[in-house]
């Protein structure tokens, strides 16, 4: 199964493509879609949509795993990320790829076994799980790979009864 993991944003959208077979995962590609801050929001959103469509066309994923929004203190940033997330979801829907959503807590549990794992712990676990020489950069790409791994674990779990839902590690 090919999984496209996405860490949504406006300035930087992390992506990670993995191939999952049973309990093993292998990196296919990772990186980031970036948009310059000086552009109008509509232009940035069009670029994100276009780039995500290109990723889908290139890697033909069986599933897209995307992080759910988590509002901490800056609601303005959250709204911008929500715009980006919306065009990413639209791209997946247009291309007919099943979409799965995971909270940061679910991803942390799937990767580190602890829902309050630190960013550094998460990045090191992703490196180890995918047998990489170094931690993926940028951080958004490492986050996207973690989201993809979370979905791979859900998809291969005995707790997955064939329906969409939450990560099986909860």
C-alpha cells in the first residue's frame, strides 16, 4: 500500500510517501510544498492544490493520511492552516483517493507510544522506524512521514474492521 502523509499548512506543507507491506514501511519520497509569504492567500492555496494534485498523480497513493487541526493559542494561524487543509482534502477527493485523518495525539501514540512525546523524540522515532541515516528535513516532512506511519499501523491493525476511523493505537 502506498500512503501519502500530509502535515497541512500554508507556508509549508510537509509530505511523506511511504510503501507499507504488513508491519514494514519504506520511504518512497518526502519533502515540502512551500509558498512565499508575500503572495495573496488565493494564490498560495491554488499552488498548494496544484502541487498536491501533482504528488497524487506521481505516486498514485492508495490512501492519504492528514493531520487534523489542533488549535493551541493562535487562532489566526489555525484559520490559515484550515484553508490549506481544505484545498489538500479537495485535491484528494478530486483524485478519488481515500482520506484518513489523525489527531496529533493519535500520531504520537502510534509512533512513540506516548501521547505527549516531544518533537525531538518523534523525529528520532521516524528516523529509526524508516531506517534513515538522518532525521528527515524539514520538520514538516518528518511530521508527514509520522502521519503516514500512523495510517499504515491503522490499516494493518486487527482493530481495523474495514471502515474509516481513528488510529488503532488508541
